[in-house]
C-alpha cells in the first residue's frame, strides 16, 4: 500500500513537472535546431564587426551602438529543389513570432518582391531583443536577432541610418542584406 502511494505521488510530481515546462518553440531553439541544417546559413557576430567609426556617431547613435551586444542571423536559402521545405520553415518562424511576447513595431514590403516585419521583446528604453524577419520571393527568408541591453527603437533607427551608409557589401552581413531590401 505504501509503495503504491509513493508511486502515485512520484507520478503526479512527474506529470506536474512535465506540464510546467515551456513547450513553445522559441527563436533561440529554432536557431539551435537549424543552424547546421541543409538549406540554412547562420552567423553570430559581435556588433564590433560592423566596423563603425564611433567618433563619427552622434551621442544618440553611440548610445544605441553601445547597447547592442551581438547579432544572430539565420537564413533559409531558396534553390530550385527546396521551395516546399522553405514554405514549411517560413511557417514555423511565423508561428513563433505570433507569440504575444513579440511586439510588432513595423511591417513592410509587398507580395511580389517580399515582406519584412520588425518585432521586439521589451518596452520603451528596456528592449532586450529586436527581431527582423524578412523574405525574398527569389532568395528565401532571413531572421536577424539584435541582442542587447536597454535598447531603444528610436535610437536603433538612428543607428540604422549609419549602417545603410556603411560598406555592408564587404562584410559577413552581405549575404543577409537581400532579405531586407
């Protein structure tokens, strides 16, 4: 009798523990699961690789630059043989980003060339992560996670102007730029 009560209590604890685990797929787990998968290309880079002359930045741009820790990028590269797989993977990322923790900031593009969306986790001056998710109907799709501390959308937008003027064509980020034009 004692053994059966212990078994029931143990089983109950196990069920409660398993139920309390987060079963939702996150961008982080999606990255880890797919970074080496066929069709994908990925890159984790510190913000210093952007090779921005800090002396040329305004105070607001410098503050934004210093709030970014790193960029994590993953892309599914479309070819003649993987359209169906791309559609499946694109739907997975869309599902992840429908989670209410990802607040939508901006959306753009068109159905002919491709679309993009910018989302974030956090509020106001305390944003932990920006997510740029874009697709090109001819190239595939890409996700860029901008990770940092106390980031601010308006300041990051100012910094983006500097990035547009920088030499991305000769950096490791070049292969990702086609998904966000």
